[in-house]
């Protein structure tokens, strides 16, 4: 996992998680554009695919939060100490509350 995240913070062993070569944030874009790109597929199947991708994203987000909190607990760092962490938490709460 060679990413700019580890280089910026001086710890190359740290890297953003990828799932099958695809970053989880890219899946959000896929779930949004699924209705525009796949117009020849029945709407019922698109809705199921859309819901499946959202469930996967929620699972990835929960896994990311658990990993983050475990890392902070193990290293003694305070949790949600900056605006990026707080905004990420608020964004995921709103994402999970969607109908």
C-alpha cells in the first residue's frame, strides 16, 4: 500500500484501505450514477444493486471507524480531535440515515 497518505504523515506503512483496487469512496459515486449509466436494466434490479452497494459502503464505513478508534486507543491518541474526524462522523451518520 504505497499511498500519499503515509508519505504526508511520515509513516509509509500507513495507507488508505482499498477494496479490490477500488477505494470505498469511489463506490459512493458508483451508487449515485448507477441510474444514469445503466438505463437498459430494469429499475427493480437497479434499485437492488443500489441498495446492495449502499449496504457495502455502510459496512466499510463501520469497519473504518472501528479500525480508526482501535488505532487511536492503542496509540493513546484522542478520538475525533480535528474537524476532519468530526465531519467524517457527521457525514456517515447522515449517510446511514438516508431512506
